[in-house]
């Protein structure tokens, strides 16, 4: 595609008229936001960049000041554009040098290329929008010590154009360049969405988003599921970032609006709820771990195949495999005897099933005083014990649970201990009590499944 090129001296009004699509073209952030620094590999000295030069600006409070002793360097910014639609640039610049040097504004009809920026005359894709030089005898004028306003433009053939602000010297001697009021006009009605990342979001939002596409003008606004992107920052005509708002479970449209135009990516993101745990199978295993288990539930969602973890009793599940959004498999870690919480964590939240897995023990587990095996300690336990001792009733399933005073024999004193606990405020029975557990002392006989333990 043939490219039209215009270079001229312009009035200040022309600079203001170029309704810019650039980012930080006036450097009024006092930083290099939107611009990327580059330097030739053969440079002898490191260039310096000063964006907070309050005494040097053409307009506003800031300007870009670049300087070095020997090298070729500058800043660049890429723009997503519409091929065939004119791309115009206006800027103000000034320069000085203690030796030979050059000052250039380059327009690359392509994404940024170091070679194109370093040796522009070797590439037909590069338009030398303007050039000053000292000491090389070429056709270009020397730099101006005062601010000069200029303008250039191309009709791009590609969909990415790069603007390069450049200066350099190869003879030693300090070189300086100042740029300000850099504005880009691209009268395009093209508005496209190319990519939204990440594609899965927690319901609460709060995730940093990247919205890629073209040609995003300054007033472009992004919404997810009808709610605006918060803390939105337009980095260029190609990229907008921001923080995702909260949303309802399921797919949500991503919409960009600008200048009365709208582009939509249907279902561009999906809001994923926090996981839910329905069951763990089997629900028990030995304390040494190694039990192969399957955890069933909902919303076991990962990001790019990762980000899902499971703990049993606070230790990670070994060999975790995410079978699908409702199934996780793995092997239990070692753990102390007793119930253990199972926790599933995804990038979208976490869920805990309290005591869902039980580490069983070879030693009997029971609740002291629960003589009739009904999961509670009350007067019925004393009656059950007395019935066994004096009325020929069957032996309790867990004799040690009836051993109220933990004295290695079963007799009426145990019934008295239970009754004293219930009615005389004598304090708790010996361990394990009131929760299930193993007997810390020598034990009489007991069934491991006693009293729901």
C-alpha cells in the first residue's frame, strides 16, 4: 500500500487540534508511562531520561528530556491502527549538542523493531518523519535551541504502527533532546476486541484484567456483564487494563464502548463460584496416610490446568488429580488419629468440610461414661452399668467406657463416679472425655466403633 508522508512546520493550534490517541504524549504523568526506552547495542554511555523537567516543557508541567555522551537511543510507543486510514503525528521538540549528533522522529509501519529504529534508512517500512543533524554534512537542518512544532503522517499498510523519538551521537560530546506535546490522530471507526484475560473470574471480582484489541480511543470504556471495569487504564490503542467487577455465576459479555460505538465479545469471561464439597470417599483411613480418596463436589475449576489444591488435616493431598470440575482424586497424607478437615482451594475461593475424613487408629476410641453407647453421658449410663453388675444384663460393648473412675476394674464405684459427675459437680470424668479419643491409661476391653467414635 502506498504511504502518504507529510512533514511541515505548524502553528500551535495545529498541535492542539490533533485529537490524540497517544498515551502520555505530553508526559504530564511525570513518567515514561506508555513509552518504552531503547538504546543501541554499540552505545558507549548509558542514556539518561528525565520526565520531570519543570523548567523545560513546551506545554504543561513536564517534557521528555533525553541525554547521553555517545550512543543512539530514545523511546517508542506502538499503536494498533486501521490499515488504509491516515495516521498523523504532531509534536514539539528542541535539541543541543557539544559535538556531532542527530535527532529523529520515526514512524515504523510495523511493530517495534530495534533494527528499524537503529538504521531506519535500510527499511522501506520506516518513515523518517523529521530529522536534525550536526557534523555529518547531510541535507538535514541543525537542531533548534527553541521549541519547534512539526507534523507528519502516513497511511499505514499494517495494523500496528510504532512511533520512535530518537537522538544520538557517535563522536563523544554530550547530546540533548527534548520532546513534548506528542499527539497522534487516527480517524478510524474500527473498534475490535481480540483477547480478554483471564477468561475465568471469581464471583467477587478483584482480578487484574487485560483487554486487547484495536483501535481503542481515549474515551474507550470496558464493562463485564454490564458492570464497568474499575481502575481502568488505557495503555495504548491496543491495550486496556483494570480490575474486574463482581459478577453472577456463569458467562458474561465483555463490552467496549467508544464514541457512540460498541463492540461485544459474548461470554468473553466466566464468573466461577467458590468450590463446594459434597463427599470424600472413603471417609476414613489409617494415620500413616496413603489412602486413595475421591473428593466429589462442584466448581473444582482451575486456571490453565493449575491452581487447585486440597488439604486433609492441614497437610496437602498427595498425587492430586483434577479429573473434572466435580471430581478430585489423590492420596491422604499422614495425620493424627481422629477427624480431619478437608479443604479444597481454587483460584476462585475455598471450601472446608469439617471432620470429613477420619484417621482411624488401632487403639480403641470411646467416650468415657457413655456406657450404653448412645453418644452422650447421662443417668442412663449409670443404670446400664448397674444392670450389668447386679441384674445379669449383657456386658457393654465398650467396658472401658463404663469405667467411670479409670481404675482398671468395673464395679459400683464407676457408677458412683458417673452419677457424681452428673449431679454433684465433681468435675469431668477422666480422659477421653467429653470428646472421643484413645485411652491415655491402660484399658479394659472396648469396641473401636463405640459411641459414634
